[in-house]
C-alpha cells in the first residue's frame, strides 16, 4: 500500500484532511503548484502544463472551509519575489493550530460545555458549538453525568443573525432596512457591527455609525430587509463590546417603568409579578421595567382585561389603541 | 464550469478526523465502542474515520505518499477485534484550537446556563470562559446572552431530584384555575426566556409540563418518587398535540409568520397574498388563542371559525372597556 492507486473520486473530507496534514508537516510552506500536483485529492486531477483553473478554484474554496474551522492556514510571500501569487507559500504553523497544552477541562466542566453546546436549538451556533465539543472530547477527559436532566434551549429565529455574525467576524460595514419602533416606514441604515447580544429574550445588534461614531442598538426582529455585507472594513473593536451593549440595554430597561393594575389570581398577575425587577407597591399596583414601548404594549394588550395600564400615559394609549384594533379586526 | 458548493458535511467530517487522531494517539489501544461513546457517535462512524486515517498522510520527500509518510494502524486488530492501535503517526501532535465562532457559541451558551443553580459559581464559569477564549485561534466573535434570573424553584427541583422525593406545588393553568400538584421531577427545559418542569404528575397520573412562573409555594416533600427518570418516556416536543385540539384559520403578516411556527401544524396549508399569509394554527383552547392574537394587534387576525373570532373580539373589547370607566 506504499503507492495508493489514483482513485477515480476522492471524498471531499479526504482531500481536506490531506491538505491539512501536508500544510502542518511543512515548515517553509508549499506553493500552490506543489500542493495541486502532490496532495491527495488534487494530484489526481492535476494536469502538468495544462489548464488547472478549475482545480485552483477548488483549492481557494477548500482554504476558506479549513479556515472556518479555526485552522490558521497562512500564506508567506516569497522573499525574492514579493507579490507574485504563483510563489506564495502556504502552511499551518503548529503553535497557532494546536490547543495550548495547559488548556484542560475537568469532567464536570466537560459536561457543562456539552450542555452549553445544546443550548442552541438550530442554525450555525448549534453546528459550531457541536464542533467545539468534538475538539474538547478529543482531549480524552471523562464526562460527568448531571443529577437532573436539563434541556435549556435558545432559538435564533431572526434571519439577520447569521449574516451579522459573519460581518462581526470580518469587521465589515453592513447595510439593512430598519423599522424603528413607532415609525411606519423602514429606513436604510449603514453601520459597523460591534456585538450581538440577547437581552430580555430578544436579540439586539450593537453597532456604530461610521460617520458620526455614535453607538446605536437595533432589534434584530425589526430588520425588515436582508443584511448586505459591504466590502468596507473597519478596525477591530476592543473585546468589551458585549459588556458595553448589555450595560446600555440594562440602563434603558431600568429607566423605563410602567405602573399597572393586575387582576388578582390571573395569569397576568402570576407572570408579570414574577418577572425580573417587578415590584408590588403598597397600593397593590405592579411596577414593571421595559425596554421598548411598542413591544411591552403588544405584550400587555395580550392580557386583555387582566391588566390596566396606569402610567406612563403614552403606554396607556398604546395599549388602548391595540385592544381597539384587535376588537375592530374581529368585529 | 459551475461547481456545486461543498456540502457542510465535509467540514464536519474534517473536524471529526482532526479531533479523533489526537484522542487515538493518547490511547495506545482503544475499542471502537469506547471511542464511539467518547465522541457520542455510532460505531460505524468511528470505523469509517479510522479506515480513512489509516491510509492518509503527507506527500513526503518523494511526493508520492511512501509508507512511512502515512498513518498506519494495526489492521488485523482493527478488522478482527474492533480495536484501534495507531502504529505510525504523521503531522498531527495535538487537538486543534477552536475557531472564533466555535468559542463564541460555547461562551454564549455558558452565559445562558449560568442561571442554573449548580452553575451558580460565577468565578468557575468565568475561568472556563477565559480558557475557551485562550483556546480559540482568534478573538471569539462578540456574541453574548444576558444571564437569566435564577429561579429559586429550580434549586428546590434539584434538591427533590437529589433526594429522590416528590415536589409539591400550587399550579395555575392559563385559564386562571389553581390546583395542588405533586410531581416526580424528570427534566427542566427552557425555550428562550421561559423555563419548564417536566415530570410525572400524581394528580393526572401522566407526564405533564409545567411553566416555572406558574408554580407557587413549591415544597420538597418526604414522599419518595414512584417514577424515576429512567422509567418515564418524555416526548421530544414540549407540548404534545392532542386530538381534542382546535384548528383555527388565521391571516398573519408574512414577516411575523415565523413567530407562530410552534402553533402551525406540519401539514398546514399556507397561501400568501399581498404580504399576508393565510394558514392554520393548532391550539388546545381559546383561552390561549385570545391571548396570542391580542398580543399581535394588526399583525394576526382570526378568520375562522366564527366562535374563535368572537372569543378574541370579546377579550379585546373587555380589555378596552377597562379604560372607559
């Protein structure tokens, strides 16, 4: 089995695996020609002194796929001939590829990380966290069994989530149409994405306006168009953007207080009364914090006669008009 | 010339190969079944990967994949005894790092879990997150989840599971009726910001799902459980449809239709006209429906049956009437 016969078709994973092995094994790097003519999965399709443009495109896509897994595939300019693409050399530096040897996880931590990976019910976060767990399992540690079965799940239903995550990673400016709460027409926004955070069960984009540098927060479910990734990049922000975004959202949430009367013993009394930050006043009314008047108005309207909004007046009238609208639509 | 994009599958298979090799290197000899358990995959998955690893390697000095340039395994042991022994190693020394997105996905998941009582040790969680960041090939992408509120009921559920005793509590249905229940707790689930307890209900003598925020006065009793987690068969879905369910035709703004996905049966027929989708939702009673529709004013409207329209109209009218007194 010293020289495997050229197979008619090499599976994609075998080609990718062979490419990673070849690039890990080289210190000085391999040129594209060397890779295409010798590495398993490419060499079978390589024609010497022929047209390999389709194979080259395949190599470009493979590089992207491998990098997406966190493999640091790097290029080195040829010192004698900088800028010449044909002489670029490719390699995977071992130190940047391997998990640092002092990174270990206890069996309880491994169990917790496995549970953390299952938090995501669907979508790219789910696939990526499952891959991360594979890498943790490869360290060989045992996994402790939890006492009680937990199945915590978060959903990411907002279609804007995945393109925004890609933009965050690439530090590129994005463009989308945004329907600001309380406005009837959507407006196109162009912003530099800084963080995606979930606050009070809703996903928010924290971003800055490139011209003014002012930070703004957008609700993902109010992005009413697709998200366009532009080619304009910006400098990577500092690593504390999620903390800043959550602190800002919490400040807004703290500042908005609604006073409502709830029917004792009703579903509204149970659920609103147990909400984080809710307090019952001496007069028997309930004080609730909220972030967005339109969202809380929708929710309170759902409780029908179980809730009476006392203040602020703009929330009171927002709830009344919602109830009247629903009554009229079903009359 | 257009070539199909590679299926995502190949990337996942590559991640698996790069993870399996270091694990096999750390074990001089490991059975296929042990490896399958470690990675939570079926045994054939492991065999397939080992067969590929066994013939893979680097082009080497001759650029022709000579024997010494390839991984090798003890093939007889593998084929006859289902044992994996690597006999020649190339290129790989250690487990791969996480990608920025992989680390970010786990970190955000951990933030959510930090609400669970056994994970209340914030310092331990922070240390775990710091290690994930350091083990990532670049700075994890900025994705975060606000830690949800720790519910004291969760601690009591956990205590009753640890002691093997029933949990008693007052439970309020969405109709506003309260009943005392005793339950053998089996599992805690959440969907977004809402937490649920699933277990064997002694009142109903069946598996039931309870919303944590509708539970009052929870008590860890002295009564031993009669149904252990291993005896109880939990359905995959949180709430099972029943033959008594009511089917309601609604019109919903196309953009808002995904918000109702949980209520739309798989076999529902949906038609779209002028940005509105006409479809069917399944509800167990109109008490739930009227709340759902009234919380989507102008976005969702009940079309049929008339009785459902009347219930929603009555609910909204009664709500509006409270402001006229």
